[in-house]
């Protein structure tokens, strides 16, 4: 094992590979990825379409199992875990925000937010809940069903759900993909705020250099490999780097 | 278009399997039951007519004609003419007895069974038994059995392979033994005939009949097949009640199947809205789209029905081999099987019409729109409420009318009323089922997150849940109706038997002049120990005259004992002022009468009671002492509550009594009735159970398709940390909610209809008062099984849901 993992890495990948096989053809979606994210960091993962961003995120979050290599969350290896244990890791240590379809259509906004806590039998701290709802401006929408919410509101509910259990890390896969620029800005502002003020670790996949600029680190993927790793990037430096890697 | 339909079915088999299954099971029921009945009837036809089971021709005569065997054998083309020789005997081993039909085995090509062990009997003291009988009697080769009521011992020398028939149990005897009993070949009235290999059957038939016309005008020859068919159809005809139940079961399974199929179609069409929109967008007319889906339905109907017919035959083979009827060959009623096939195809198309009409009303633009919200929140219409209300009012009115007064047609009215009410309830499902589901949901939600999710899911498609619950309602309703009705009739008939023939077995001793004499001491003590006899009571008896001298009636006068009531099972009380006579006699007697015996005369009040027969009367023990000089304990009554022991008990008692005339009672008749009723209840429940199974498949279908629709949700839940097992639990709860509503409403309706049927039956026949009875364990057991099976029905959908990978929540649309 060549890569060393810093002790304070909340999430780390070691020599991670993921191979999709369909018949004879094999797609190396991830091809030896070594990465670590420290507590309180806000990282963006970028790269051309098909470069393996989503795959990386699924493997890091315990949604999918890598072909080889290791993922550690809070220093704990995921590879040896049973489905039951892995499910518990997702429930208690990880939060998600997807591009769309984040919410269960039969539950109200409030029930959706509470779902991970309810599943683990924990009680929500009323103060945390009130603060979250307040800062995401969801106060008057709590009793609504997802179909009665706008796209931006739905994403904010999803973020509230991802944060309420105080997970070790929140993963977001193109969280602003379905939003207009104003709603995107608000959402990204809020993510940055939680990482900076609350020390929440966030890993976000995005296509948009402007979105990536909100993060304090940008990891560039191409053909399943990490090709660049920028700290405190601006939209312009990101754009320039991306051009260099041909996308 | 048909070709397109075919490729659709081939490419998405999963989508169609559930529909196909529903069709296949309905058709399997129709085809299977007709094969079953035909095979059983054929088996009964052969088993009840064993001597001609293998014959080509049969000659029968009303009167024996000496020398006829030679005449028939002499006709050209006849290879063998074998006289049928048989006798009925009860044989006994220890406490077990069997009534056997004993045959003399005919020459080889006419033999219907094979020896599995030993040899055919030849000597007068030999017997061969079918294996089934040898097992029942618990004897093997070389061991002995006794002819009941005699000291004759027979040695078992052979065992044969044929099964025990429903009515006939077989054994084999020898000519030597029959001859001892006075049998000669000249007494034969039936011959089984086998033809020479090259003979023409019709020519030989004509030749024999021509010969018989001169020698024995009262004899005639027939094709053996014709005689067998006649027997088979007589057996089938005797199973008329059975046939009615079969048709009710078939109709139920078809209707339930239809609801299930329609439901499945609705869901699959909803899933294919985009595909439909796309078809419309590329220029297909609405009619073309409709035709296309109906063609799919027809194709499914054909495939499903084909599978159903094959499965039906398979099931019939399994059942008949279990019941041993298969020994006599499988009967395939082609026309009925074709009918089942046709019904299957028709049901598939008819069930598809409404969903197709509704589901294909898709505007072309809908193909381009994002996924529609799957949840329907439609208000049930006012029209539905009105129609449903009218049906209920008419049904309840007719029901009230049918039970209001005695009327021979009451049952017909009741059936009409039940049909109207059922239609009202079923059609009105959307009005009340969603409410009931919400009620159940409210209870369920309290138990946590998983139940909450389940309850939400159940309520998101009220129409779908309603249709699923309705199918179950119908099936359960029918089963409970039939169970309650048969249980009530059974209770009433058995109660009636108890009242009409309260004394199971009576042993009475008399001397040569008919005077009661004491039952010998050893007999008295041994009677109570015959296996099956639970209780006995000894009654003192003497002869007495009822009434004044000229029309006096001589009866055996019995002295009442305190334990009489417990032995006969009905209340019996005789005061010192009363005399009990049988109800028929009581009508013809004045209200009080003189009872005169050797010792004296007492004037007593006449009371009718069924404990005594027409040649008996009963008075209090004190009065008997006044009337009769000596009152020996000459009569013993036995209580035999387990009627399946009837034959064993009768043989045991007869042996002790040593004279058949000393033993009387209602035991055999009652036992025949009881086993018939039990059989009827079992068959009814079994057949209608199929409808419940189909409805449960509907539950599974609906859930399975919902799971397909909710793949993303399942993935999301898994991603958020819901365990796979919790996902399965969620689906089980969904299934249970629907099942509980269906089963509860069905049970309530069934109990009501059962009451209606029983009351109407009572009104139609003033013969007896029918009492309402529910066979608790049976009905509860059935309901329990239905609910349990509903939970099981969620197994496959649950497994599929649990297999959903968390990443599927994120998959592209
Ligand atoms: N389930 C799968 N089966 C087979 N191949 C897959 C599967 N999922 C992803 N791939 C392949 O793996 C590679 C990486 O896919 P991934 O979804 O991670 O890309 P991405 O960077 O997220 O792209 P995008 O920006 O378009 O979302 C692609 O070549 C894709 O075709
Ligand atoms: Mg992606």
C-alpha cells in the first residue's frame, strides 16, 4: 500500500478501482484512485462526462462496492462490512444529496428530513432542527409533500435531511444540476457555510466551474484517475485546468 | 401488430408474468376440475363394475338362464365368456372390520388387477385381498381373517394392487367357497366377454344378440364401454351437489381472476404511458394503439390458458393419483378443456378492455413530459354511489322478502339478493375500501417508520388497492358463505339425526315367545368394552298393552333410568304421570291412556318422544314395577359418538349378541350422513380456496408491480440506511393491510350471506328448523391462512425490492 492516510482524513480512498464488465468489454470507471478528505473540508470533484465522478462518489459513500482498493470512513474500512453494517454506515455516518429524486413522495418535507434519524431510532435535537429549517427557509413548507415543492425547495429539504444527523461526511452529486442559477447560488452558499461554520465535511460532484469555485479544493478526474488537485481554486483557474485536460 | 405484441411479450416477460399467472390459474382450475371429475367418475364407473372393467362386451339378463354361458361362448368371435361371480361379506380381524365385495378372479385378459404377492384363492377357506384392504385390516399373507358373525376362518393367500374405491372395497374368493354358499354357474346374470383378436366387435355383438333372441329373450348384449359410461355418468350425476360447488368455484375463480387481470393491466399500462405517448407521437391512431394492447392481451390469454390447461391436467393427475382414481386411467374431456381454454382467452381480453380504454387515452405530448406523478387522488363518483346504493337497497329488500314467509322459492330469492348485495359491495368498493384502508393505516402508522412508509404506500393508489382488496373480498366472502352454509346444514342434519335416531345402538334380548329376558351377564359386561362404545345404559323391560282391550297395542315397555339422557344425547324425562311413545304413535292415541301389563294397569298421559321406536314405550321405573311382574334388564343402549367407528362397533356388538335380530339402532345411517357432510364441507372449502389463492396472487401482482414502479424509492431508502429486511417488512405490512380489509369485509359478508342462505333454506322447506352454525376452527383457520398467505404473497416482491442496489436511486430515468 503506497498511499498513506492522514489520521484526520474523514474519508479516504486507497488504490480504488472499479471495473464494469459487460461481456468481453471492461470499462475501468475508476483506475487506482488515492484520495483523502480532512474534517471540515469542502471538496469538489470535476471531470469530463464518463470520467468516473459518480462512480467514485458511490464507492466513497458505501453505496457501491469497489472492484479493488479500500475506502475508509472515520478510519473504518468498508470492504469487510456486511450489507447490514454498510447500511448502518450510510444511515449514521453519511449524508446524501442527489441531483434529483431525493425525496420519498409519500412523506412530508418534515418526515423526509427526519427519516434517517427515525430509521436509526434517534431523536432529533429540536434546536438543531429549528436552526436547520430556519436557515434553509423551509419553515412554512414542512407539512408539504415533495410534489407540492419547487425544485430548489426539494433540494433544500434534501440538504436538511443530509445534515440533520450530523454525519461524518455529506456527499452531493450535482446537487445544483436541476436548479436555476439563483437557487444554485443559495444552495452552494449554504454548503460552504456548513463546512466553514459547522465543520461539516462535504464532497460534491459538479460539472460547473462556478459551483466548484465555492469549494476549497477541486479534484479533477479523467478516465478514472485523479489528474489534478487544486486548493482554493477560482472559477478561472478551474476552467484553465479543465481546458488543459481537454474538456 | 400481432408481431409487435409478441416482441413486446418476449422482451419484457416480467411485466406479463403476473397477468399470465392469473389467467393460468383460473384456466387450470376450470380444466383441472373437469379432468378431475371425468377421471374420478370413470374410476368409480369401473370400480363399481369391476367384473366388466376389462371386457369388450357384456351380456346381462334379468333372470338366470341355465346353460347360457355355453351358448355365449359358442358364438364365433367370442374368446372368453366369463360369468360374474361375487358376494358381499364383512370380514374381521380383531376389532377392525371391512365390508368387502368378493369376486372370483376371471381368466387372464379380463382380470382388472394384478397380484403383487402370493396367488389367487382356490380352496374354500382362502381369500385374496387388495393391498389397501389388507392394510386396513392389518393382515398379511398366511394370516387369517374371520367372516363376521361366524366362526369361518379364511387364510389370506394373495394381495392385489387395485386401490380401495370410494364405495367398494375388494377382495377375491374362490368358486369352491361360493359353491358352498349355493352358487352355481346357472345363477349368473352377467357375463364379461373378451373377443378373439381378429373379431369385429359390432358383428359379434349382433351375432350374440341374434343368438340370445331365441334362447333367452330377457338377456341382451351391449358394448362394455356403453355400460361403463352409463355407470360413470350415474356416479357423476350422483355428485350433483359436487358439480354445483364446482361451478360456483369455477365462476368465482374466473371473476376473481378477471379482477386481478384487469388490475395488473391497469398497472402495466400506467408504466407504459410514455411508450403509448411515443406511439401516438409517431402517428399511431388511438384505435391502432388500443388494438395493439388488446392483441397483447389476447396473446397473453392464449399463452396463459395453454399453461393453465397443462397445469390443470397436471394437478388432476396429482390429485387422482393421490385418490387412486388414476389407477383406472386418466380421462380427458376434450370439449370441456377447450371451453376452459376459450374462457381463459376471453377473460384476458375482456378484463383488458376497460384498462386499455382508460390507459390509452394518452396525448402524444405526454411521451415528452417527465414522469407523471403516480399517485391518483380521484374522488369516487356520485354515479357510483347511486348505482351502488340502488343495488344494496334492492338486494336487502329481496333478502328481507325471501326470509319473511315460507316459500318454496325462498332460496332462489336469497341467492338473487346475495348477488345484488355482492355486486353493490364490490362495485361500491372505491366508496368504502379507501376509507377502511385509511383506518387500518392509522392504526399501523403508530408502530414506527417502516409501518408509516407502508401505510403511505398503501394509500397512494386507492383504486389499485381497492381492486386488489375487492378480489380478496369476493373470494373470502364466497368461502365463508359456503362454510357457514355447509356447517349449518351439517349441524342441523346431525342434530336432526340425533333427534330422529337418538339411540346409536340397541341390544335387546327376548325369549322364543318375544318376552324380554335379561341380557346375559357376560354380554352385558363386554358390551361396554367394545372399542368405540363410550357409554351404556341397561333398561328394565316388560311387555304391556297400550289402550283399552280391543285396539290395544302390544309394546315393549321400558323403565326409564337416570343415565338415559346422557347415552342418547337428547333430553329424556318421564314423570310418574307420563308414558313416552314415538311421535307417530302419539298422534293416534288419546291424550291419556291405560297401560296394562301382567301385574297391573296404570293410566298415564301420552307424550311423544323419539327415543322410543313404534314398538316401544317408556315409563318411569316405579310405574314399570307396578305394570310388569318381572322387569329384567333386557335392553341395553350404547352411545357411539365417533361415527367413523360404526362398522367396527356393529361387528363387535353383533358377535357378542350372536343374533343379528338382537341389534338395532341408527348408527350406520348416521355415520353415512356424517361422512358425506364432512366430505362436502372439505371439498367446498378446497375448491373455493382456489379463488382465494388467485386473489392472493393478485395481492402479490399488485405489490410486485408497485415495487417495479418504486425502484428508485427503494434505492433511495437503501441509500439512506434502511435495511434490506426492513424493506421486506414494509411490503409485508402493505400486503397485510390490503388482506385484512379484504378478509374482514369478505368474512362479514360471508357470515351474513350464510345466515341468509340458511334462513331461506328453512323457509323453503318446513321439514326442519335449520340452526345457524359456524365451524369456528375451520373458518378461523381459513382466515388465518388467508392472512398468512397474503404475508407470503409479499415475499417475492419484497425480495425484489430488497435486492435494489442503493445506486439505483441515482440511475438515469
Ligand atoms: N452500471 C454501469 N454499468 C456499466 N458501466 C457503467 C455503469 N455505471 C457507469 N458506467 C461506466 O463507467 C464510467 C464512469 O461513469 P460515471 O457515471 O462514474 O461517470 P461520471 O463522471 O459521473 O459522468 P457524468 O458526468 O456524465 O455523470 C462510464 O464510462 C460509464 O459508462
Ligand atoms: Mg455522474
